[in-house]
């Protein structure tokens, strides 16, 4: 069976994956939904899910209030099948970088130009006359197997928006890792979330991403429930995650450059831990948990500066 990365037609990939409705004459006022995938170039699942949704919209041609726009994130990295070219695009989407780009300062890393194009898309949609509310969802996957979950910035609106889906929601990652695309859009006053659907090449990740897009389209009143098998999508997500509790990030284990981090085996997202429990080693020194909680995003790949996070029930 082909992996998600092999399924993606990299050659013909374009920034705008789809817009619906496409013709201005078919447009009505309503919420706008900007769905992004592939902000990390090795995460093709979101792009494939967006393509599926647009294929179905174009075949069935249901009426839709407002507009959905699907975009690809780090285009060059996606085409090369790598996570990033120079820098992590999901760390450089800051207001400071936006200012530099608008002042025509040259930033000497590839992802600056990707961010610049994302800014232009966001601003164009902000200014469209039919846009009554700006919503977004940014689709990601993880290196290790994990049940799907959602990450939101500390904004009540975004939390409520995310809770339309029966998935666990983790709040407050922006305090530890600012500059993600979700963070940028949140700072611009928009409402939305980041969804982690599962392992990069798991076909189920694409199914979960797709289900999430349909559920949001219906729950925001953009699409009639009867236009899709809504209950199937909802149940799919409900069954995908062992919990739909809410959590808040309380700790980040940083890995400095040239340090050797090794996570102890056996941890997964939301594994319960006690205070004093051994979690990892950093340069051979044992790291134990400072508090009771749950492990979040344990690092089992070589790349990265976040060893793990700890979340507590919120
Ligand atoms: Zn990602």
C-alpha cells in the first residue's frame, strides 16, 4: 500500500488547493474557513484530506454559506518530501517577522517566503466582502502513533470552536512554542485550532482530518448537515480518541543545541505520570517529572528542540 507521502501528487501541487464556491456569482455572505495542510512538508495527510473535500464539493456542488479555502503550507518542503528547508515554518509565523517582511527586509531563510505568501492569503480573505467571520484549522500529523487531538491557543472562542469535535483539546502551547501558523492567525483576531490527526503516514490520519473539516463546515452553519454522512464522521472521531478531556500545558523540556536527549521508551501522548517519575535522559542525566500530569508530545525522533511537554487536566 502506498504511504500518504507517495499518494500526494507533488509535481502538480499548488498553494491554493481549492476554493468553494469558486465563482463570485455563487457567493453568499457567511463564515470563511481557511484550512491549511503541510505547514510541515513531511506531513501530507492534511493536504490529501483537503483535496478529498474539494473533490467532493466539486462533484456534489452543495450550496455553501460563506467560503472554504484550502491551502498548502510549506510548498517547497512538501515537493521535496522534507519537514523544512531552513527553518520550521511553524515557528517563524511571528508578528515581528511579518513586520520585517512588510518593510521589505530580506530574511535569509526559505520559510520567510512561504510565510509571506500565507500572510497575503490571510489578508486577502480578511478583506473579502462576503466574509462574516474568519475561522481556520491547521492540519498536522506526528512522528509517532497517537490518537487525534486538538491544540488551541488560550482564547475562549477558539476553545469553544474546537470543542465542536469529540476530541481532547490541549490549551496554551503558544506560551512554550510561539510563532506557529495557528498562533499568527489567533493574534490576527481569528478563531481556530491546530489538529494533530495521528502518525504521518497512517491512512487513518487523512480520514480523521477529512472528518474534522466536514464537521466544522456543518457546525459553523456553512453546510447543511444532510449534504454529508455527518454522523459517520462524528462517530469516527469519537471512536478515535480514548478521551475527550481538556488539558493545559504546564511544562516544556527544552533540548539545547548539541545536547543528547533520549526519551524513555513506552510513553505516548497523554500517558499518565506521577511526580518524580523517570521520563528521559539528557546528556546521560536522568530527568524526572516535576509534577503529576500527563506526557505530551514525547520526542522519539532525532530532530527537535522540545523533548516533551507535561499537561494537566484543565
Ligand atoms: Zn506538524
